């Protein structure tokens, strides 16, 4: 399809983890909808390998050698350069720091009567982090004010919309579009990962940070001892200097390619998601796609993805002991049945086709295009 003047720019201050997965699911579809060279992507230079090669998009980068505030400033400067060189019809902003920097930039730019349309997706509200309430107040005020210049705020779960409404963001600004991923699992790697025999195979996938609860996973595995073997897929990011103690029965595999990660999803017994807060939880539906049973914290979007006891298991956050107790009670038959139920729920609700259809329809509504899907 020809461009017809449509230019969409995706911007993110960091993409490691769920955001890179999200982008890879939507960018190719948007190229096919709006035409080659009509889609741009502005991301950190150090993370360009996270996105891979996607035909038909312009990739712009900014230097990201500082902290998040500094990197957000660099993101805004680079975005301003892009906007000066040509008309961008719509900017789709991903996550809190980018949302702050770029929406402030857009309010300061001249000729705002023909301003670029703005879609903002927080991918999890910053005020839901485990921080003191007095620190949440300025975040809430800023998000509420900046929502006024957002044409639409995409919520990746119903929980995220309810949370936005609870702090005073207007209902007309908020739209729920649940995350989704490709229905067919990636081809398995040529060689299955090797797990110790005779032990429960437990998997963690995500950043090694406070939000994702990597320390909780390690605490649970330490308590399980010889009963279980763990693999942690991920690493420290976002200039996090705090280190966790990884027990002897856990292997740190680092970040893996999707093909190799799929091998772990297919051979593990359980995926553990001990997040302290979570806007959605993409790794949960990745596991469900592969028929892998999930144990997750009862927080945010995870509470919507998982039907407790049927398509997975929910535990209270910050509770490694509850995870251990649950694991010891589960039989292989129960784990297998729950994994199959999770696969069925994924097919029903979390496909990339549905995500892309709803997202394109939202774009077309905002930019005045006739919906042709």
C-alpha cells in the first residue's frame, strides 16, 4: 500500500525486555498497512540489536551513555531533529520517561495548530511502583497534566485503565488494547537446553531488577535446594548497580535470542513471574503460547492474564515462601493440565492479529483515515 503521507514515529527511552517484543510484533504489520518507509523507530543506540532487522522501517538512534533522565533528554533532542526534517503525522511514545520528555517537547514546539498526533503507552504506570506515596504524587500530577496533550493513552490491561481513571485521567483519553504475540511459536532452537535430571525445571525471564522480582525468584530457589533447578534469562539493565545473590542451583543464561528462549519455554516445568508490579506481563503469554504453566504475582495485568488454578497460579507479591509451598504441592499432572489450559487462553485472547487490528484502527481514528481493515 502507498504511503499517502502517513508517517508514524515510535519512540522509546529503553526497549530491553517487553517493549522490544511489543515493537517486533507491530512494526512489520504497520509497514504492510501504511507502506514502506512510512514507519520510523527512535531507540537507544546501545539497544539497536534488540529490535533486529525489520524491512521497510527507518531506525533512528540516540546516544544513551547516562542515566534515564539524561537519556530522555537526548531522546527529546533527537526526536526534535527528526520532526524538523519532515512532517510526522503521529508519534507513538513508549514508557514513562519517553512520555514525559517527548510530550513536554511537543508542547514547546512552534506551529502547534498543526501539531503531530500523540499516542502514549506507559507500559505500566510509574506510580504503581513500590515507592513512598509522597513520591507517587508528582508522578500522578504530571501524568494527569500530560494526558491532556495525548490524543490517546493506550492501556495494555484493564487494570492499567482502572488505575489511570483512579488518579483523574479522563476516560475519553484511555483505551485498552491488550498485548498480543504471534500465534505460532518461534521455531525451536536446533538443540534443546540441558537441564539437570530429576529436578523441577523452573524458569525466570526478565530484567534483574526490583520490579521483576529476580531476588524473589532466587530466594525461592534457594529454599527449594535440590528439589529444583533454575535458569534466569535476562540481565541487569537501566544502570541498576544493586546485585542479587544467585544460588548454586540457578544458572544465569543472560539475554537469549527468541529461538533459544523458546527452547527453554518448551522444556521447563514452570515459569515464575514474581513481579512486584506489572502493567501486563508479556512473558506470561509467551509461556502460555508454548503450553508452559505459570506461577505469577497477583498484581496488575498478570491478574487478568492468569485464571488462578486453571490457566496458571497466582501468589501474593513479595512472597517467596508462598511460591515454595505452592511448588511443593503441585503434581506433574496438574502442571501439564494448567499448561494446556494456558495455551487455549492464549489463543482466545492474546494473538498479535487482534493487537494489530485494534492498534491500526486507533491510529486511523486519530489521524482521520478511513478504517479499511
